[in-house]
C-alpha cells in the first residue's frame, strides 16, 4: 500500500491511500476545468500530480516521520531531499510529448509555485531533466488513461492566429496553464483538507442552486423600500437599474456601464449581474473595487441587501477578500470561501484581482478557476495604471473570450479601455448597457466646474473657512496636514487621510455624514481616499489639479443627491506641485483641457463625454511605449524547440507585476481601547498569532514610506516577535486629528495617496 498523507498518532491503516488521493484530486480538478472545456486536462493534472509519492524514499519518509505537511521538498530519512513533484511532470512530457509540457508546469509547481521555463536549477527545464527515485511501479494502481492528443478548441483557434499576434497567442497558452494550475492546487487543497481536517472541510459554506434568484428577490425588496422617486436624480437611478435588467439577457462577454457619479452604479450593476447570472447559468459575481478605503462601504451595502437571506438560514453570500478586512466581520465560513472564492458574491480589490491573474504562488492562484463563467464587475475601470494596460486588458479579454466570463467596465468616465484606431490594445466588442449615456449625463448633471488657477494655501484656507459645508481634496498627506494646520483654531475643520488607520477613518466618515445630514458646519480636508464611492454630499467641493477622472470623482461628492440646482466644484493648482510629480502625466492632460489656468478651457463643460474622451486620448492612448513598461508579455513565448516548446517565466512575471510598485511598510497603531487590546494580545502570544488576530490588526495599521519606517525602526517602531511593527507610543506619535505622525516633513509618493 502506498500513502499520500498520514494522521498524527494514527497507524498506517488510518492514513490516506495514494491511489484514493490521486483519483479524488483528478475528479475535482477535472470538474473545475470542465467549466472552460478542459475536463480531460484537469483530470490528468490531478491524476499525475503526486506520482513521485510512489517512490520508496517518499514512502519511507512517511513511515519514519509519521506526518507530512505538503512541503514541496521535505527532509528524507537520511537527510536527502524527497522531491515528489518532478516525477509527474516528467511523466506528462514522456507520454504526451509537446502537449505534455502544458501539464508539466502545473504539476511541477503545485507546491512551490509555477516555475520559469529556463532560469536556474529550480526551473522547469532542470526539473524535467532531474534524476528522480523510481516511482512508475505505482502506475499499475491507477486506471489507464490516454494522454491529450489535441488542444482545447480556443487554444487551437489562437494558434491559428499566431502569425498575426504572437505575443497574444503565447499569453493565451500561459493563461491556460495558470488556470489548470488553479484547478489542480484547489483540488489538492480540498482533498487534503477533507482527509486531514474533516471538521474544517465540513464548515465550508454551501448555497442552494437558486441562490441568485433569492439574491435578486432580496435586492428588489431592498430597492422598493426607497419608495417612489422624489427627485430627478432618483428617477434617473431607476432608469439606470431598468436598463441593467433589460441588458442582462445579452450573451456573455464584454459590457460597459457608463453612469455619472451618483447615478446608482453600485446596486444597478449588481442587478445586472444577478439577472445575467440567472439567465446564462453563470456561477458567481466578483465585484472589483480600486480602493480599500471604500470597499467595506460597498460590502456593507451588499450585506444590508442580503441580510434577509441570512435570517432564513443561508450562509452569508457576500465574501470580502482584501487587506483592510475587519476580522470581527468574518466567520469561519467566510474565511474558507475567501481562500478559493467559492461564494456567490466576492468583493475584492483591483490589486488582489489583477495581481492574482499574474501570480505564480498556489495561495494566490487557487481561486482563479472560479473566475470562469462568472460576472466580473470592474468598478472605476479607468483606474488601471498605464504601465500595465496591455497585460491587464489581455487578461480581461481572455476571461471573456475563453473562460465564459462576462466583464462589466463600470465607470463614470468611459471610454477608457475600449479599442479604437489610436488605442490598438483596447478591448473589442464592448456593449454599452445604458442606451444613451449622453442623455443620462445631461440629466444627471448637478455640478458646475470652475477653474481657479493657482491658489496658495493661505488663500485656499481663507476660502474654505467662508463655507459652512465644504470638502477640499488634495493630492498628498503632507498637503492635507499642512492645510488642516492653517485652518484649525480659525473654525471647525476635519482632516481625513490614510495616515489615519482604517478604524479611525471609518469613525470620522460616520461623523461627517451625521453633520451633513443635520445641516451642521462640516469642513473637511482630505486626500483622495474620500473620492471614489464614498457616499457624502457637499454643496461645494475644492479639488487640487489631478487627472480628469479624479476631478469627475471629486465632483461626484458635490450635490450628489441633487438637492441643489447646481453644486460647484472648484479646481485649483496648488503650491505643492513640486511634490506631486507622480501626477505629472494625468494632471498635464487635464490641464490642457482646462486651458492651463489662464487660457479659456477647450470645453465649456470639462466633464462632458467629449472632454473625457479627449483626456483619455492624451493620457492613455498616446503612450504606447508605456502600455507594458515592465515587459510582462515578453516573458511568454512559443519556442521552436522540442524539449521545451512553451517558454513561460511565471515566477519572473509574478515578481514584475506589482500594480502598486511600492506600498511602503506597515505600522500597527495601538489606538483606543480596541487597538491597545489587540496589540497586547499580539505581544502576549507565546506562539505566532493566528490569522484572525492579524486580520483584526489590519484595521489599526498605517502604511508609511519605507525610508521613514527604517529610520524609526528600533526607536518609535518595535518589531514584536521580530516581525510585526508596532508603534511604541500612540500618545506621542498618533494624533487623533491627523493620524500617524512620525516625520512632519515626510514626502508622500503616489502609493500613499489613499
């Protein structure tokens, strides 16, 4: 008898037979891959992934050590390494020749991660040539199977276009390998968990087949609570929702939802997704949001909508997967569902979504196969960095064209990423959900934009203090802090920035909404964290010059609910532009349209659809040399060599693809009773803290520039357990109005905008 896994303190009779594990994983991986027409491929990847465990050295290891923790290379009986993954990769190539290499990548990397084809001693080329312990006697325990003899249809169609688009075709093949890898590692995790931790496995949530129908009913009832439309804005929001329901019957593929800020995109796009999934039998909805600062707000709205389902005994259909998650809102079920996105509605960030599509680690890739036949809503789709445009848009095209997904580009400022003559990498075949975006823009126009030219902080502070309710959005934490400093003491003013931990920001935003609703004085100075999706409604907004899409988002916080005939959004050029070089491209493009602060603007309405299109022509479409600045696509190629026909550099790509190039370093702040209690628990832990405590601490964490972090490490920042950076004294370095203040003069790069 050969075994796959042991159990602590159990004799071999209680261990998992290797044959059972291979067949279980094969069935699961095949079912996952069947969602994109590759069941045979998934089955073979699962059947062959652990062939190396048939080797005498691996079986001796199990019997000697009595436990195996799924490490790719474990210490053997005599101290030698026991490699159990190379055998299956070699077998795939030996029986399936060229096509076997597509299976070799996921099999060889199912523990360590997808490898580079050629690089070092750990690359696929080396693993295929590696001498391994005898294992093939184990094949007699497995059912005979035929190797793949043909590519899936969509890959064959891609191969036929190789001459016209070699990079795109190679990307399609690499994406297929990553999807197979996802099927394999998820199946492997689930079967191992089922054997080794059946209690945890049984806790995984399960939803009824009609879950989308029930969710759609809950959404209808939630919307009906608002009653009849009482303002023109309410009426337009209802029309948007009806347009979404009407468009849901269209065939899956690429869609755009162009709705001005405040037009009800969030719930309307959800209505489209639920109806579209019901009609076409799609499996889940993934809602992708660019900023962690607003993701919890949207998730809270979704939970309010679907609360009646939980009252009737269903698991929570909303699963959040992002770094700012409050562990107090988690359950065991939601944590398990977040591992592989096996839930009806996933709410996640752009960073989590896109970086997973280019990742190589099992934990990051495990969920990817669940994107097949799903509805993916990209909120603020225009926020993609220019430097990653081509690989990101190719990934979206793959999901829609080859994996049965529907992708909804949801934004107030279309067209950003659709193909046109001067934007060859854009998406083709995008269908607009709203019948007449121009009419909708005119109907929802509630704001007048005025250009103030250059405005120094002294004059800006004076103008803000004249207003009873006003929001001023600036581009850096430093500017927000200095402007707040000028105003405090002269009138009531509130500061908001990502120098404040998420728990702190949440409470401040609650206070802001209460003051606005009660008609009280409310002057807010903020970075752009308040801009996208935060539901606040000011009569007057000031915005420091930035990209036109950012100005449009700022205007969306002005007269949001249409209570005034017109709100006013002022655009100004600050005295801090030298420290805002990271905004140079977007700000210059917007400045051209606005007339540079001295000349007449090019458009009477700088937020009109014509002006927005002009802006994207200047910023996105004319910068071809930047569409793949990190040369991601050059890391995939189809080679004319029989021993390694697919040259993919998965590990290199994973290291290169960073949507946020430098996210800085975290500092955990013991703020308030809850923050202090969590930090005390961290310090008192005899062993490393569990995931639940760490996720709770994220609500009390602030990112700071790496240089600032290093300067204070060992002084104002202490490494607890040699790895968790905790602020030593919140009394000295955490201001209840400003947040974390380590260096008054610290420079704020682009990554610390929010």
